[in-house]
C-alpha cells in the first residue's frame, strides 16, 4: 500500500501533541482539567488578594425585625 | 478543527471516490492490550460487508472506531468524514446499531420516536410508525418493559426510517431467537437496502449472514487475516470430501485445512491466482466430491493459518 | 438550506434535547419538586393546626392585618428570604441531576445509542447544563407557584370559615407573586453563580466509574486538605468561602440582578465553569 505523504501544519502538530499528552486517555484529561482550574483559582486569588468572607447575615435591603409582639400574641 | 477537516479532505481525494470506508494502519490500545493492530480497510460503496471474527477479535472496537465512538490512531475516512473529529456530521449520513440492549430504558417508545424525529433531519416518522404497526409494540410503554426481540424491532424501525448512506451493525442479533433474527435480516434487505447504501455487519455467527454478503473481512487478534469479495471466495477456494484411499494424494496438494467427517475427511484448498475461475477442477474431482466451501470453513482455515 | 430552515432545525434539535432530559429524568425534575412543595405545605398546615383554635384565629388576623395597605415590593423581600429554602431544594435537585447526567447512560450502555445520533458532544453537554441552570429552576418555580396559589386560597378559605376578615388578602397575594418572581430570579442567579460547581459535578459525571457525586465532593475536600498540608495555603478554601454568603444567592430587585450578572466574580466563575464543562465534553470521547 502506498504511503500517503501529508503536509502537516502547526495546528495539526499541536493537536497531535495534545492527543499524545493531555488527551491520551481520560485520566490525563481529568487531571489536566483539574490542575488547570486549580492553578487559575490560586493565581486569581493572589492577584486580587481574595478574602474568604464567611457566611454573613447582614441584610442591606430590610430589617429582620418584623413584629416584636408577635411572639407574645401567639402564646 | 478546520485544518483537520482539510487534512481529511486531502486524504479522501487520494482514495477511490467509490470507497465508503477507508482505513490505513488503524490502531487502538486499551492499556497494554492492542485491540486493533494496524487495520487496513477499503470497503466500496454499495457493499454489504461482513466483519467476521471470534470473540475478542476486535470487531466491536473496529466498528466503534469507524463511527467515532472510540478514539483510534491511523488514517480513517468514513463516507468522506473523519469520525474522530466530525462524528456528529458523520451520523447525519450513517447509522450505528451497537447492540439490541442500548436503547434508553426509561423512555417510552413514543418519546424515543419523538426524539429521533426532532434531532435527525433524515428521519421519516411515518415510515417508522408503519413498520411498528406490523409489530406488537405498544408505543406508550417504556423500553424496559419490552422483550429483547421487541427492542430489536424498535431499534430496526428507527434505523430503517433514517435515509442514510452507511449502516454499521455490531452483532445486531445477539441473544435473539431465530424468528427475530430472520425477520431482522429480511427487513434489512427488503425494506432498507436499495443497492446504494453500504452495510457493515459484524458477527461470529457466519452462517446466518453468508447469503447476504458481497464482501468479507476476517479479523483476529486485532488484525485483518483475510478479506475478499464473495464472488472471488467461491473461485478462490475448493472444498473436497476425500475418500480414504485418496488421503495421501490430497495431502500432496497442500490443503490449507482438513477436518474429519463421518464420511471421510474434508480438505480445503486455496487456488493460485492463475487457477481461479478457470473452471478446471478435475484434479480435485479425482479425489472425491467437490463443493464450494462455506464462509465458516474458510474462516476457520484462515484463522488456523494465521496462528501458524 | 436557507437560514430560516437552519434556524428551525436548530430549534427543533434543542427542543428534542431538552425534552429528552425531562422525559428521562421525570422523577427528579417533575415529581420531586411536586413532592417537596406538597410536603412543605402539608407540614406547615399540620403544625399550624396543632395550635389551639383561638391562636390560629389570632395568627390569621395578625397576618391579614399586617399586609393590609402594604406595598407588595416592600414586603416581597421578606417573603423572598423566607422562601430561600426553595433555593436549597433547587440546588439539591440540580446537583443530583448533573451527577447522573453523563454517568447514567455510560452505566446502562445507552451511551452508544445517543452517540449514534447526529448530536455533538458539546450540544449534549450544553443541553444538560441548560437543563440544570434554567429548566430545573423554571419547573420548580412553576410547581411552587401552583402550590403557593393553592395555599393562599386554602388559607383564605379557612380564615373565612373562622370569621377572620380578609382585608389584606389582595396585598398578601400581590406580595406572594412578587416574591415568587424574585425567588425565580434568585434561582437563576444562584445557578449561574454556581457554574463552577455545575462544571465540577459534570466533569465527575463524565469521568467517574461509580458514585460520581461522592467523588466530586471527596476530591474537593481532599484537594483542599492537601493544599493546606503540602503548600500551606488556602486558595481553594478562600475561593469557596468568598462565594458562600447566602445573600449572594438571593435577588431583591432587577437592578441588583443586573449588577450581579455582570459582576467580575460572576464572570470569573462562569469562565471556570466553562473550563470544567469543556473538560467534560472532551471526556466523552473516552466514554467507552
């Protein structure tokens, strides 16, 4: 069978490299995806000096006090 | 993806335009196990091609590679598409039936029809309903309530109502009783195939599909052992039931396979290229009764030869 | 094929994809919301009817008097906050759905049928994301609206039978409708805010060979621990904590919603979600 000569462009070469490394199997893809996302989170946190605000119950829109006498009227 | 599609187009142009499926050095490994080991394929349009092999030969892996359901290495063109990068557009013109048990169990039959009608531009709902009207399937029931045979009928109805160029069937009648199996192949030939489509069927029950095939491929341990057109098979091989007194003479003619039968021994001979189609088989007729071998016999012989 | 035909075909395709999700997951997407809302209403009614009759009457009088003359948009935020539990239900249903979305068809082998259709992996996974982010909140809100209407009618009828004057019924009804609207918007904003979580669960649904949700949670906890032990940093914990305030999930006005949707944190989260969803899309090629 004759060998078919093919021109290989840069995007094709890049695809081949990706297929042999990150897309080799599902495990490599999985770890690559997670690693990428975690790196982005870490770098973003450093750049923006992200602070972990804990659960806060401040309410800028209204007062949580509704009817102070509701408890006594229901007893 | 655009560059890959251009690449695919360049490959396709160098291959015969009448090839439905063309593969070169197709390989697929699962860890250290090589399921496909350098497969070359050239299946012409309009062929009904049987992919025959024992369990674990690589039939399913080969067929899944053809429709992009598993990744593979090597050059591959299926009706002008590379299934690894253009599976969705390939499936507009091709159908794949993996196994009778793959229909989604929780859906109702009517919902399944509605889904295919919505997503497939070449699906003819009226045609599918006409076929289903000849069965006992209650369309309001869920797929999981159907018997195995009914699931086959439902899947077949869906497939036959889609106007495709290529149909790939992976052991479609596995586990079915003989009535459903016969019905399946009858419908395939009478209601679907019109000579322009290409069908590839894999099976290890060779005798069932022998009469349908125009082309034949034997596969074992991930490699193609043998491939031919059915007409050429009949000209290329001779089976002789040899009388006991002629065993030595038969052995001297280098048979590719022998097996004992009640009446004597059966010998299988492969003719040289120059001898095929000449019609002169007198040297075999002197040994005993000459007949055309079955595909199963040729398969066993070729498989034995490939294992050395 | 002209652009109108292409557009029509595309709409039909998406209709088929989304209807498939509803039909395949009827129990989770339709029956579960109905059950949750029904149980919540019945539980509330039962607890209320345990009170003595005089207290029931006093409570109902207070309710209708309080709402009489009130502007719905003033009161609605209170009802929206009270309905925040519904957001938890929606997130729970969506998480359960996403965890099985790419896992179930691999497990039962129907993956080969779905992949034999002319639908790309990207469309398949996008349809599941759209189902989680839009359809599940939409269906739940529909059920909640129907349940709330029946509840208001029931409460009004019961109050009337006790001789309570229904002066504030109109305002209560209006406030409830506005609150339901904001719960719906909150659900949408919450699901968009949770796109990184959506992507995370979808990735594990595509990858795990069993119990994908447990893997998704377990791996996150393990990575957080490992980061602290090995690197001595808390980037993962900090990032999660910075997105965990309850008020980040509730919307009380349209201006608030617009500000949230185009905020840096929302867009950054969406980008992370997109990365994870892309990983899940590529993962489909290894589903055999």
